[in-house]
DNA sequence: TGAATAGTGTCTTTCAGACAGTATTGG
DNA sequence: CCAATACTGTCTGAAAGACACTATTCA
């Protein structure tokens, strides 16, 4: 585990001085970062928030677009999840969205500056909240699909693809898309959100039965008043992470 | 993103000297490790491989049991997955088991020595291969459940629980348990493995239909010869990661 | 009252589970 | 033939999808 440098070699010596003198200080440490794939629905299209990188002298991937993220700050952040929430709040001002970890990617080559590991999170924010989000450069929403300005910086093409796969997977057996809506929503709105993410039409009756029997949402008692018949408003239930009773029946 | 240390502060200065002088070198880096939750079936019980920690002067959690793992070696390892495979091969000699990433855990407090991030992998190895695995101390298989010598070192209780949850989740909709068997196996053997992991009996007929219609396994044409009627041998199909057509029907 | 959207009832199809049946081996 | 295990056929009940139906609002 320890490097082969003897204590008298310059590198090991310096590394020792830098820390408290324990064995762990003689080990070369990778860079540790966090990146966040933030999705929302914008103009009825699933979109992701990207940030354009600067073009300083030491800047890798100048002017390329990337998922928002940055180095873990061992002074500020208690956990990597805190770090992800900090990045998210910095970019969007939203502090309590749906967020889960996607995984970590680490290799010698993914960052030209050094061996680095990134811890990737996946966030959904309500479409009524992104309106308040600054979109002035270098930050911008991109509809997923052809519009993504690939190639992204680092290995972010790969990270974004993994995030999309996770979202589309989980739509099949969870109420995840509800987190793309305001806290209160109608069943037709929820169905519409599912249809956008799944990219196919769903049957109204089957959808309602499925959602209500799973008890993942509950009535608020309020109504959405519109130009036509008002619709009951629902919110996510306590245990909204519960799996739905079955997947949407697959086509043959 | 950069630390608040001025270039003249001792710590920043030393850190600069240690590296190439780029901006990234002035950032305090967390420790980066990899841990692997290795499962196998031993005497018809799902078991996990644990390693007992030493008791040197700087050793955290002396004599506690832990998931096998260790520091990423930026010289040896091209990726964190390579690192996990290296740890796995070191411990078991098995080089091509089922392996997937579970996620990463990072916080200020999880390692008393420093802010650290661990990248956790999840491995299944065939029960005919673990026989060849050294079990002399400090390495030992433990049946999951009461027999686990908790509390484990670091936050490994939490990591192990997450690994078990992942396994039990995926049993519901993938052929994962086939990776706990030799490369060729019979359908009754596969069913038995599912039953061990799920901890409940399954119906033979439904199980067979489910596995065969999903095309996740294929006949080898060979038979397992035993004391009674021979059974057809199967192997995992090319696309064995495909989801099964439905979950086992849940109880009411 | 009509248009539009919200929500329900009912029939059909599909498929997992129960369980009894048949098949194939060694002794 | 018997015991034991491998494998199959048939029925049933549960639930998803199709789709027509009713309900409630505004104009």
C-alpha cells in the first residue's frame, strides 16, 4: 500500500511534512470531485443543466460543456453528498430536490491534470422551480438528445448517459417523475410527465389504478382550478420510494 | 474551489512543492480507497468474505472485521474498477466473477486518519470456486445475518447492508444468482440458489417458465448425471443482464 | 347545451402461481 | 416396479390494457 519511496527521497519527505506524519501521508492521493446531473422538464422536454468551462491557461477542456461539479472541499463538506447539495444549491438555488447517488468514476486518464475520481449524483427539480434559475452564461438547460453539445468535457458524455439510463430505468417501477413536478400535482399532470420521460403514451385508466393502488401518492383535498373540470391535487406519500406493484407491461 | 490558504502559508507551500505546481496541487485531497463486498454460497448459506484488521500503532479499528479493500494505487491501477479487481484477485484468486459498482461513501469522519472516500464494489463468486480460496486468518467467510461480527470497521456495517439490499433487490428482476453457481448449472440448482438468496420457496413451474421465456439462460446440450434422472445443463446467455419479464408476484 | 378535460366501469388478455400429472433415471 | 428427481400441462386468479362510459366545469 505504501509507495516504494524511501523516507529520504524528496517526494516522500515532502509528503510527510505536509500532513501529520502518519503512513497515509506517503500515499499519492487522486483528485476527488463531485458532479451532478440535474434534470428538469422545460417546455415539455426533459432537459439537463450544463455549464461551459472557462479557458484559463491550466483549464482542461476549455469552452467545453460539462455537468456542474467541482472538487470536494474537505473544510466545507462533511460528506460527498453535502458537497453535491452544495454544488446543486450554487447552480440552482434549490435545496430540497430529489437526489440520489449514481456512482463513482475514477481513472488515470479522465482528468488530464491527475488521477481523479468523481462521485456523480442525479437530481430532479420541479419544473416550477427552474424558472427561477439563472440561465445566463456559462450555465444553460439543454434538451436531452441531439441538442446535447457533445463531446462534453472529461468523461461527462458517459456520466450523462448513465444518468439518463438510471432515470429511464426507474420510471418503470417508481414514482420518480413526480419529483419533476411541483409539490402538488394532478394525476393527468403526473401521467403527462411519465409520458415525456418514457417517450410514449400511457392509458389513463391503467395509470390511475397503478399509482393509487401503490399508495405512492395521496390526495391533498385541494383542486387544480382551470378552464374545465377541476382536478384533484395529490402529493407524494411518505413512502414514495416504494416500488410500484409492477412494471408497465412491456410490448412484444 | 481553491483552499483559502495563501501561497505563503506553510501547508499550501508544501503542497505546491509536492506536485507539479498546478492549481490542483493546492487543494487538500481526501484519501481514496476501494472496498469489495464478495458474496458466495457456502454450505447452502449466503456468505460474505471479511478480513480482520491488524493492530499496529497507527492502525484504525484494530482487530475489527472489515470488507476487503485498500487504497487506490495511482501507479498500479488504471481505474477504480481495476483496483477493485486487484483486491478481489488478491483475496480470492478469482479474476472473472460478476462485479458491479455499489456506489461511493465519503465523509470527514468515516476514517479517523483523514477525510476519505471509498468506492464500493459488489462481487458474486461461484460456490465451486470459493473452495479453492484460502480461509486462513485474517480472512474468513461469514454467513450473512446474526453471524456477522458487528460492528465492522469504519462504516462497513452500512456498506455491507447496502450490498445485501442491492443483491436482494436484483434477485427480483435479474438472473444475478446464476453468478453464484459454476458456469454450467441445472434449472433446479438455479432455483435452489434463488431460494437461498430470497429466503423463500418458489414454484418450480413458474420459475422455469420465467427463466426460459426471458432467454437469460441457454441450454448447453449437456446433462448433469446424478443418482436419478439427469438434468439439462444451462449457461448464462449473452445478454444475461437483461431484466426478467416481471418480478416474482408479491404476497398481499 | 356543448366542448373539454377529469375520472370510472367493464371486458379482455396476459401471465404468475398452484398443483397434479408425466418422464427418466438407478437400484 | 419403486423411489426420487426432472420436467410439463392445465386451471385459476390477479392485474394491466383497451375503450367506452359518466362527471364536472366554463362559456
